[in-house]
C-alpha cells in the first residue's frame, strides 16, 4: 500500500480543502454549520487514525490487569475491527471491576481505576482537536 | 393531501399551516403572513408564524414540530407527552408558559406539532454580558426554580411517571444512565463508574418536584413588567428539583450564573427554596450535575452508537462525540475519591 501520505495527513488535507475552498463558497447558514462540523470530525478522525491502535492496545492490557482477568484473550490481529473488539471486551471487564470496587467502598482500587480513566479521557481530550463546547 | 391523509412532501409549510388552522378554527379563515424558521435548537424544528384571521385579528404563533421522518436530530422526545405537560402547566398556572393552542398528530402538518402563542421577550442567557453584574439574573433564574417547586405534582398528567418516593425517583434517574449504557454496542467505563458512584453517594433527600429537564437561562424569556416565561418542556418529569439547578451548575454555557459566584448562587437558592446547607452545597450540585445530564448524555451516546451499528446519521451525531468526551472528563473529576 501507499503509506505516505499517512491517513492523518490525507484527512487533514481534506479538512484544509473544506475550510479554505468549500466553506467560503457556501451561502446557506445551515450548510455552513454542517461544513464546520465536518471539518472538526475530519480532524478528530485524523488524530484517531494516527493513534487509536497504539492507544487501544496499550489500554487493553491495563484494563484487563485491573479487572484481574486471568487469561485475557490475545489480539486476533492488528486490524482495527479486531483491536476495537478486544478493547470493547477489556472495557466491559474494567467497567464491572470498577462497579464492584465502588459498591465495596474500596477507595484504593477506585483511585487506581480512576487513574486508568484519566489516561482514557486524556486521550479522548487529545482527539477533540481543540474543540470546546459552545452551548446549545 | 394523499389518500392516507398525510401531507404531500412538497406542500409548502405555510400552506399546510393554513389548512391546519382551517381545521381547528373552522369558523374563520387564516392567512399566514410570515413564516420564519428559528435556528439553534438541537432537537425540534421551530418556526414563528404570523397569522391574519378573516375577522381581522392578527396573531404571532410558535410552531414546534418533530423533524420529518429520516431527518431526526440527536435529541428526541415525545411530542404527545410534551403537549399534555403544556396543557397541564397552563391549567395549573403556577409557572408562566406560552399558551398552548393546538396540537397536530401529523395529519395536517406531516409530523407531530405543537402550536403555542409567541411570547415577546429575551432569553435570560442573552441578557448576560461578560463582566456584568449577574446577581439580578441569578435571582430571576432561582426564583423561577423555586416556582417550579411550587407546582403541585398532582397537576401533572398521568403520562408523567409519579414516583412513590424520593429514593425511587433518584433510582429511576440514575437508571437513565444504567439502562442507556447497557443498550450501547460497547461498554463505557466512565458511565458505569458514575452510575455506581451516583448510587453510592446519594445526597440528603428533599421533597419531589417538577424537573424541567433543560433548565438553563436560555429557556427563560424575560421582559420588563412581566413574569419570566419558561419554554422547552420536552424533557419534563417528576424528580428531585436539584437536578435542574445542578444540571445548569456544570453547564459549559458562557457567562454561567453559577460559576460567576457560586456562594451567592447557592445561598440564594437555599433562601428561595427553604432547603438547608446540607441539602444544597457545591458537592450536591456536582452530584446533580451528573444526574441532571443523564438524559442528554445518553441520547448523545446513542447517537454515536447508531453510527457504530452502521446506521447513516447526520454529522451532528459524530460531532457530538467531542461533547461526550468533554463530559467524560468532568464526570471522572467529580467522582474521583
């Protein structure tokens, strides 16, 4: 395959074209808002493409360890669907372990789990591509 | 109109609206003199309609309708239920709302639609200027919150669930997260965590009241010499009234009345409601911020989930993944032991 430009570079270039070429030619206010949303979604996707497999594989191991999963299933492959499937399974194990820790009042374990969540939501923040809420 | 009674898709909405008015007011004909869509809402299609009647009367109306099938937004609610709530609130009269006029189940307008009086006024949110004195607006906002608490629960229609007690109301509100998350294609550890945290950290109870469901200053219209008018009752239910104010306390809306002066805000809220400091304090507000966000958060997550299931959706659904991430961060910070 042609690996360069990377997916991130391709999507960011689409974003640039959208804002520099398409957006100025749009007159309908509703469509303008849609184009601006598309631009952000493209930049979100570019960042995801650059990092998601590495981030998910990293978190899968940490979440399964937190949950005490004795033999976490091995990744079937590094194809995105396979990694997302394993990430989903690890997220479920992590969720159940956190629920138990909160219900048991195990603050030490909850704190450790919250640190894992910090990593997760920190990466979510990176993927926001600088977006901040503007209100409804 | 086609054989099934539905309105043809290409019939202009002003024409449909005139036909609708002819049906609900058969003794006088109406002419639509202006039809102006109102932008900004995430959930409903809204328009201001100016009407001239054959008897010479002129009226300004608000048409609030479901999006056409296939063009639904991220947020959804039941128009039948909202219409019942509006009628009940108007009949009760404790809180001022625009007069609900007519309801179309879709026969004339092609989709469920509520027609109400247009009310002159400015959304309280738009009166807030950076560096301005927010106390007068805070007083208005909290006075309205206290008014909502005075609405007798028996005034609300049967379609609204009437919880047996505070615990069951809170459990039901928490379960919006629990039930919603269980229906997603992928587990969300943050939502599972906060759901467990909400169950384990219930605040002291207060009497149940009417929960507006989107109680932000943008939904309070103000004008000189008149009571504030509260709009957008689509998410209304019976619950802990602190859900409304807590929901707003963590809102990312600019010029927040809460963050501008939280001490004043909370003291005033206690004063107008008679609630104690144990019942109303910053920790309790954070609790009810998470709880009050439940419906909107889950609907945003369901919007993203639909994409994950391969359903084509407007770009708004994808765009709002950023909003989910924003609230994830807030939730984890609030629940941290």
